[in-house]
């Protein structure tokens, strides 16, 4: 959606290489970066790792404009503390970090890096007030959007498969090694009670 609203350079960063490859190949992002799985032992090391990852992402080449550099807006969708830290470091002075992911409710963030560079941190509850805009965008700008049907990677049929569908949705890959993004449950059951 960011590309459709005028973003000239959309970058995805994820710990799953297949997600990054998918986003670039299917036209959802111009470039991407696979974040190495490194865990700091203490706050100082965690912040150092976040800065290190940010500097690597900034120098990574993308398909549209060369090196990524600092970014205007970061949508942090994981809720993972290290990702929130890296989001603040990756944002240009005067930019914005939109915190979408809901992870650990108490996190250590580099507030001095945000305030000294006037980086706005905006919290949002995912899905709140987004449906009308998304429906409008999908309905009227299909030619400008990547093929959104590619986001649905697995389908289950019938109410009996709901537990299997939720198990699949919690995974990064299925039994065959295929990427899991969005899981849809199709039901053929008709509601007979009009009050439901």
C-alpha cells in the first residue's frame, strides 16, 4: 500500500528470507534486507546491534534508487524490542516511526536518538480506522497495486479445519517449505439463524 500512496522507495526488513524475496518479486517492495538473528545480552549490546543492523540496511542497494539511506517513515509491525530500536535509528531526522506491532508491553527504546533528531513515534492499533481507506484503494486503484491475491498462501475449507488453519498461520513455512503469509478459511456452512 505504501507504493500506491506515493512512496518512492519501499524497503522490507524481516528475519525470514522468503518473506523479503516474496515482497520484492511480487512488487510489494523495491528492496529488502534479511535481518540476522542476533540477540544482545544486555541493553547496551542490544542497542549496539540495532545500530549495526540499521547501518547495514542504509547501505544496502535497492531496485529503485541505489542505497537505502535513512528513511522517512518506518512501520514497525513485529512488536519486537530490537526492531523498535532499529526503527528509531533507521528513521531520518524529522521522520516518523509508526508502531503497529504489539509485542512486549514494556520496552527499552533509544529515546535520546528519537528526540535529538525529532523522530515522531506514533502508536496505532492495527486495523483501527483503516478498512474504509483500504477498501477504496483496492477497489479503485487495482492497476497500481501488486497482485494482492498472492498474499493468500494457504486456504482451508470448512469449520472443522479452523484449528489447522490457525496452526498454519502461526508458522513461517508449511511442511513442504512453502512460505506462509495469509491463511484463509472458506466455509460452505450457511447460517440458518437470522439473529446470528
